[in-house]
C-alpha cells in the first residue's frame, strides 16, 4: 500500500510538471465546487493588480501582458493572456478575448472595455483589483464562519473518543469483579 501511495504521489507531481498535466490541474482547480470561484477571483486580482502596476509604471500593454502572464501562475489564465497578446498585436481590443472566456466574469471584460475606450485602463484595473480583493475577503470570512461548527463537531468527537478510551477499560475492569 505504501508503494502504491508513493507511486501515486510521484505520478501526480510528475504530471504537474508537464504542460498538459498542469493545465488539467488548473482547470479542475477552477471548477472545484466551493473553492473554484475563490481561486478564480484570486487569479483575477493577480492579473488586474499586476497589469495596473505595470501600465501605471509606463510599461507598454504588450510587455505588461507578457509579464502578467507569468505572475498569474495558472495555465488557463496564462493561455487566455497569451491569446490576448496576439489580439492586441493584431490591433484588436484587450477585452475581446476576455469577453468570450468562461473563466472571466462579464463585469471584468466590460470594465476593461470601458477603460480601454476612455483611456483609463490602469484606473479600471485598480478598481477591479480592489473590488475582487474585498470579495475574496468576504468569501474567506464566510468560509471561516461555516467551518467553525464543523471544527467544533470534530473536536467533540475526538474528545468523546479519548474519554471513552480512558473510561471503558476502567468500566470493563470494574464489571469483572
């Protein structure tokens, strides 16, 4: 059993190091029922915050997108950003790829489109980052409040098992007399 578990762990680690395995893992991570939306928002905050900082610092949009693709650290979003780079190089809007993707909320693509048309893309990216940072904080607070009762039940069961482990032998010994 130990060999099988060790083989599964090493196989999983090896699969994560391949591009296809990493993309599959990142896709599954974004589709996990409770935490998928949380991870999605984390990646959007990373993207928006990094691109805002680069654009505000005077870096060109293409170079900013290339750097941001590495910062996001999710293969699905990296591929999305690389498609965006190609679209921008062809003269299309930065939000064209984001608007067709299922991984990006509609509000993000619409706000980026408005920011691009008005010439205030850096400010829009900052607002997106702030909004989703607050949303991440709210999601984590809600998850923590939901986990408190579960932790209490688990601790209660553990204490009950420990008490039973101490009292049952004494009860059995007393009943033999």
